[in-house]
C-alpha cells in the first residue's frame, strides 16, 4: 500500500475536472463508485443496457494508488484516461498527491459507523489470503489502537470532515447510513455537487429512481459479473468479485461484537472526534 501511495504522489497529475471518491476500506466504496459512475454517465448510457450490468463497479472507477488487474504501468493508464476522470482513493487527505486539493477537483468522502466498518473489514480481509484468519478480538484491539491500512479511523474521517467544512463546494462528506436511509436524497445531492443535477425532465421520467435501482445492493449482488471472476489478482491475494459484497446492512455489528467492545469503541471515537462537529 505504501509503495502505491508513494508512486501516486510522484506520478499522479491532478486535473481541475477530476472527481475523486475517497473512502476507508469497507465503508461503501463499491456502492459509491456505482452511484457516481451512474450519475455522471447517465447521458451516455441507457439504464437497460448499462456498463454496470456487465462490469464490476471496481472496474469502472480505478483507484489512484492501487493498480488495476494486469497493469504494470498504472500511472500511465490513469494519465491516459480522458477528462473528466472519475477516480477513487483510500488515501487520507494529507497523503493525496501534491496539487490534488488545490487544483479545484471535487472530492466525495464516504464514511461509515466504525463498528460496522470493523466487522466488514474483518470478514473481507479473512477472505483475501488463503489460510489467513484474524479473530474479532485481535481485529478489535488493532482497530482500537489505531492500526488500520490507511491510518487511524478517526484521523482519516477528521481530515476529510474538516476540509468539507472549510471547502463545501469542492469536498462533500457523506455517511453510509444516510444513503441507506434515503438513497434518493443522496443521489440528488451527489448529482448537484458533481455539477450534473437532474433536470426537471429527468425527474419526471424517474432518472434518479433508475440510478438508485441500478446501484442497489440487491441489484448489484444479483448480477453475474459481481458473483464470479476476479477483480485484482496479485501476489498471493485473490480478490474475487463477490468478496466486495457481504450484507450491506446497518447495525450488523451486533451479531459479531460484544456490547463491551461496542461501548469501548464508541467511547474512543467520540473522544477523538470531540469538538469537530462530526458524530456517529
């Protein structure tokens, strides 16, 4: 991961019309990619014959710092993409390549309740390497101490949160739970932020509803492309397409984490975010 980040910092050339989707792992990355792709490309594709019906959301929106499958020249692949580019990252804002935040590109950040994030990550990472198994106790201890792939959970959230408060026109801060409770409202907000609001004609024809339906957990998980195949095989890690989907629920942590763990995690997150205005 560090090698990818360092390479991105050295080679990535931001453009003013870039849209960057930023998340921590297992905070709804695949969902956000699907929604943003469907929204920004809705004039190009018909919903009945859409790329998302045959391509995994992880394929249509590449990461800045994580190479795509079969690519030995990732930086060149990213640079060759036509504008406006829709890109993704797990990097904290402080590690984004130079000029990314100052050139005017839009950033959409999606976060999630830390308890659900931890549970989802545990299940995900235990599927990555054959024979690898991390216990909930071990995963919880590391998460609580701030050991995460891209830095402490709370620091990652805070960096993007503070930027969204300071620069609301270029940084949009979303929560996974908001999309679950009212996907229509979030889709409209996202379209407005990305500079492609739904027209009155589109509203009348139900375009926003079509985006929500196409990108729903139920729809995406039912597609063959998201059930079979491999997204990004490398080294001894095999990322099957299906591993990016589990339950997509809010509050599933109660089935995997003790109440004592939950209270302890809530307490430290509240402490770390104190005074920022950001709450979970």
